C-alpha cells in the first residue's frame, strides 16, 4: 500500500467545490427509477442514461470529483465505442466502483441485514483497478425501529466495512466507508443522532482493529435527521448543527473527507443541509456530497428516455451539481433554485 497516493486520491475526491456522483444503482434499483419515468431498463437504456450524465461537460469538469459506478457500467462502452470510464477520466473526474453485493437477512436478528460481498473481493478489486477504478464503495444498512438496531447488526456490519476497507487499501483503492442509518421510520432527529453515534463509534473502532489507514479513506454517512414519517421535522439549522456536532464527536481529523449520502431527502433539502454545515465552518475534514437520488432525480425526469431531451437533462444535472458545489462551500441560496425554475 502506498498511503501517500491513497491520501492524494482521497483529497481529490473532496476537492473544494467538488463532490461525488453516486451512479452505482444496482440493476434492481435502476429499474425502479426507470419505472417511475416510464423507461424500460435494458443494458442499452442504462448505458444511454449514464452516458448522458458522464458527457455533461460542465458538471463533470467543474463540480464532480468522482463517479461511483456499478459493475455493469465499468465495463460498458459509449455509443461511439469510447469506454464510459474514459469519458469520466477525460472530464478530469475519478472512476470508482461499488463492490458490495447488497444485503441479506442477518440470522438471529429479525428485520436486520448484513451487507455481503467479501468473498473473492481481493481478486475483484485487482480487476477493477486495472479497469481504472481508484476508489470503491461499500454500503452497510442500519434500520431504526422498535428494539433495533441490535449491537449484533451494528458490530457485524462495522466489521464487514473494515474488512472491505482494509482489502481496498491493500489493492491501492480508496475505500468509501458508508454506514447508512436509514431515515425510513417515525423516529425524531435525536434518536437518529444517538443511533448514528453508536454506529460511527463502532465503525472507527473496527477500522482501527483492522489497521485501516484513516488518511486513505472517505466516510460516507447519513446526516442527523428526523425519519420520513416523524411528526417532528427538524429545521435546516438543527440538522446542520447536530450533524456537525455528531461528526466532530466521532470522526478523527486524520480522515481527509466526509461525503454525505442523500438518503431520500428532497433535492433542495439535501443541498440546504450541506450548505448549513459548510457555513458552520472550521471543520477538520473536507465536507461534500456523494448524492445519488438528489443529483439524478431531476435529470432522470427531464430525460424520460427520449434522445430529444438529452441536452435538457444534462442542464438539469448540471444545475443540481452546481447547487451542491455551492452548498459544499456554504455559498448556496434558495433564490438560485428559483432562477433555474424560471
Ligand atoms: P442516495 O444519495 O440516493 O442516498 O444514494 C447515495 C448512495 O450511494 C447510497 O448508497
């Protein structure tokens, strides 16, 4: 492992004003997204859609530091034969790869899951590196509910995350460590805070036990936020101040960067929350976005599978990327959203 090079890549992933595009939806998830816009999910339609994103020159060169790809996409070629990975590299962005293989029921823990995919991961990482991937992602999923999460679920998922991260660094790939506490329930922001704190403490303990170099990784957490069905919605200021407090309590300053998931927040909420945190300032790590839905919902809807809509969809993507870039610098304003809508 060359830690100086891993650190360089990690810092580039959170370069000022830039963030990560999570375009790593599994075939099942992208089908769900395409169902909403009435597009059949085929190898070609998935390729056409992702090619549209990666050819959005302004967004990709100015606002997107890296792209997380799904296994299918990293091997695909654009319509003109250029590998999609090359399109990303030509825009000055870094290709990355989702390497977990989804979740399975965790035995003995009803309603809880464990993320799988460690078997043969070392060999897979070697192939992904040869194909151009310089970072990877593994998502652990923690649900909040009656009597959950259990320590068993938190500990086994943190253990797997650290196993994955150590294997990535041995393969000269920067691991994005993503322990996602879901915002699906009716819990309030303080319950989310408490569970996320418990999860992050365990994750960093496991990273330490498994000798992961913090300087060569990126953390991808959820924000401290009320559940979608909560009766008590938290304000932007409350989400921003509690999330910053939480991260300061749990994330060592040796970590180069934190890139949030959007997790089902609306496009504008995800942007406003990031902006609120950046305005607090004085943080030891780079803070930015690694959004999937909050970057892609708008371009997906505009595109709706039609070639004639490609340019407009690219504009919609560029707008969201620009808004989140501004938010990562604490320079976003709600008025800027209205200008695009007008
Ligand atoms: P969302 O921003 O849609 O939550 O997706 C980010 C991601 O990579 C989840 O694993």
